[in-house]
C-alpha cells in the first residue's frame, strides 16, 4: 500500500512539475499581440501604450505603427505580456475619423475580443458612436494626441495559459488510462486491423483496380490536371494568412487541411491530383458497398460518377478540392463500413465490435461533414441506393427483405445522427477555441422558411429535382437530354423488377424516391435555391440510375441502356469542357486587363516598394460564346458590381503587380464625384490618382458603393 502511495505521489509531482514548467515557458516566450481592425481617413503614426497595476504609461512600454488611409489590421506586440492590465491606443497624432470594426488580443493561438463599445476612457475625442459597421471615432480637429483606453481583461489570458499548461498533463493521464484499459486487447486490435486489410483485398479493393480507376479519372480530368486555372475566391485564398475563417463556416476539417497540409491552397496539379485519387478509391468503396462486382457495368458507369457537370462548380475553387476529396473518401468509407457491419449485441465480443464500428462511422461522418457539409447527403443517398438495389434483386422472400430494408434504413439514419452530433460537439470546441460564431451557418440554414410556407418550399424541392434530372440547360447551361432518358429508364426498371409484389413495389418506389430526393434535402433546409456546388451527391445518384438500367434482364434492353449511359458520359464531358473553355478564355482576358491597368497606374507614378491602394467604379463586362454559371467563367472585374474591390486588388497582388489593396468600403463613397468626371475603360483618363488612391473606372454603371 505504501509503495502504491509513493508511486502516486511521485507521478503527481512529475505532472505538477510539467505544468509549472509549461507555465513559465509560456510566460517567457508567449507573445501577446493587440490587434485593431480600423478604417482611417488620415495617414499618421499610431501608437499603443500598455502598463501594469500601479505603473504609468511610458514610451518604453509602447509599440508604434503607421496607420494608412484604408481599412487595415494594426497588430501591436505587447511586451509586458500577462502583467499588462491597461491599454491606451492613440490612433493618430492629429485629428481625423476612424472606424473601429473590432479589436482583440491574440495569445497562444487564440483571440480574446475587446469590448470596443464601452472604452475605459477617451481623450481629445469629439465623438465615439456605435454604428452597424463599427465604432465611428472622430478626433477633434485640434487634437495632437487622441486617446482611447481599453480594458484587456487580462484574467482571460491567465486562465487560457493555465489551461494550456495543464492540457498536456490531462492528455498524458487520458492516454495512460486508455493504454491500461486496452492493454489486454492490443493483440486483439492488431489482429482486427490485419483482418480488415485482408477483407478489403478479399472484397476486390486491390491496388491494380485502384490504378485502373485512377487512370480513367486522370484521363477524363486531364485538362484540369495540366492547366492552372483561377476562379473567384482563389485570389483571396492565395493571400490568406490564417484559414480560421473555415471554422466560422463549420468546416474545421478544411481548416486543418489548409493549416497543416496545404498552407497555400491555390496550386496547379496537386489539389486536382488529390481529388482524383480520393474519387477513385471512394468509387471502389461505393461499388462494393452496393455488393456489385467489378464487371463491365461498373467500369462503363464510372465516368458518370467522376465527371458529372456538378463537380466543376466545386472543383473550380482550389481551396475546396483537397478537403472535399478527403471528405468524399471519409463518407464513402463510413458507408462501406455500415454495409459490412453486422450490428449484434448477442455477446460481449460482438457488442464491443458493434460499438467500435458505430464509433468509427460517426467519426468519419463528422470529419466528412466538417470537410463539406453537403457530403452528409451522399451518405443518406448511398444508403438508400444500396437498399434499393437489394430490394429489386431477384428474391424468394420479398416480405422478409422489405422489413429488413426499413430496419436497415433506420439504423443508417441513427448512425448518421450520431455522426452529426459528434460533428456539432467538435465544431463547438473549435469555435470556442478560436472565439468565432456560427453566424454563417445560421444565415445559411433557414428552416423557418419551410415552416412559414411549406407548400412553396416543397414545390421548390420538386422543381429543382425535376430540373436537374431532366438535364435542363437552366442548371447546366447545356441540354443533357440523356440524363432525362436515363431517369425514365431507371424508373421503369425499378417498377418492372418489383412487380408483381405490391409491398416490394411500394418499398422500392419509396427508396427510389428517397435516393432521388436526398441531394435536395439542403434545398429544404435552406428554404431556397442553393448553389450547384452543394449537390455533391448528385453524381452518385445519376451513377446509380445507370447501374439500375444496366442490370436489365433482356439483352436488347441492356444494349439500349448502355447507349444511354454512354450518351450521359459524352454530354457530361461536353458540358464540363465548355465550362473549362469559358474559364480559360476569361482568365486570359483578365490577366491582360490586369497588366494594362498596372501599366496605366505606373504612368501616373508610384513607389513599387509601397502599398498601392485602388478604388474601382463599375464593372468590365466580358462575354464569350461559352456558357457561364455560378462563378465559372466569370471575370474578376465583374464582381465589382457588388462593390467588392478587394477581389481586384488581391488579383493584382497575386499576379505579381506589387502589394495592391482595395480601398475600404467606408471610404469609397467619397470618390464618387471624382469618378463621375472620368471616362470609362479603356478610354484615356479611365485611371486617375487622387489623394494617393488610384481610381479605376471600368464602366459607367455605378456599383453599390458609388450609387
């Protein structure tokens, strides 16, 4: 007993020593940074003072930066660290107007927001008024040292440092407990891993087959692999220093991928390669999850799965591709494990493995959800589709399998619900850690629209489904008539294979409808039309329609259905090729326009080592003969219609034309009169320089910032 007590004391002392050592390490090397997001109408010297209790402000305890005429984030390093109990920010050394959009302290990877609405004090400030866009601060015209005092609430940083110091101890304790618990079962887990790998090989998931599917995918997507194309949002992602914005969107797995795997997400070849690799292996998992053999039908239908025209709306954004591809792999693996799992609680061993299977599926679903939320609908669609194929297969006991089908569907939804709950729990922790909210998700999901007008939303869901499955040009900018033929043929096959048993027919139609409508559940949740890139489960559904038709009984029917499948593949590749043509031509034109704008700016004179500030009026319309939809094939210079000059500035910077930044929206209206006197692009005088800001007039029609 004394030996055990001595061991406990020794371990506790060691863990306490680790905590104390980490505390002092964080105190010595942890950097406290005060950041203020501010728009200024004057260029001056800005200074931050900090002090502890009983101390006076001094130049030694201060940090100085230059504040420019734009919106900017000023980051001041606070040398006092955790001893700082008061902050005084001097925005300038003269009068002016400043709009404080936000202020926070960054410490050990986390943000701690400052209450800017209630400052601790102000001096030489004429007005301090809260507006929707932030706090509007007007310094007196005679001011030489305007001051704003803030309370840093330093106890939050101390609590955070203490939590991080104790975290390794907690992790060590959990690991030790888990090792002690699983020590007797390590050999069993090792055998299970070997057995799982062997089962994958026995199931036909071989490296040779994977190579064939990967080669097919790369051949079909050869243009995307061999060319570096840019779409709107890529210019912002390329210059993004911190991908924490993904956390606010509920996509914490995408944050992890961009933070640690691809810190520069806008690249040629690699993101597309990752997507092709994941789509090839995901397809193999889905095929075996449907208990299909790797025969000619599976190979013939594969191009539909990997090139259906909804993929370009997602793959057009480089930052989306790697995480979306991995999410597709996770959701396919979760579906495969679900189909292969035998849920049983007859004894302790089977119950343990059932719980482990559900836990693994839940984790995979949570990660897929955090990679791209609409991937969850692929899990539902694939589960419904697998049940459908089992129902319409020749069967001597249809009543038994009808009951089994519905019980399997219930288990599928319950497992999906567990994965969703795990996602919410992890998402909560991520958002708490980074001090971000869920405003993006809350603004996107609007179930109140359904409850306020359910008939309208349901009609919209059915209308969207009908438009997609008819291959309408309204959705694809090209007529995919073969998709409509495939939908009709698949419906006929389901009915014919379910007759003459009424229960089997009704059950088959139920799961057929569930599979078809699963991709549009997001439309139901949003209560409106959603972007085409969210329909990541639609390629699977069309693929399933192809598989259903190719399993027809008569040779003549199989021949006709194979011809329809080939036609769908051809039309899909034709449509995606048109998207690629539109994007390539538009990007080439945008590069030329960017170079010409930069040349005009250079003629007006600037220091290439200094930051260039631009404001843009109107848009530069560009139309070519190829179809454009939802950003694909759209010009960067057309997005200014909503006043987003930041995109144009980021594009110029990305293309190597110095450090170009768009003028803050709060300051743009003041240049409206100057723009009205200018001629539109490409006329002489369409680029001017006023107060150090380059004004670029792309068209006569004003954007929202200059209305």
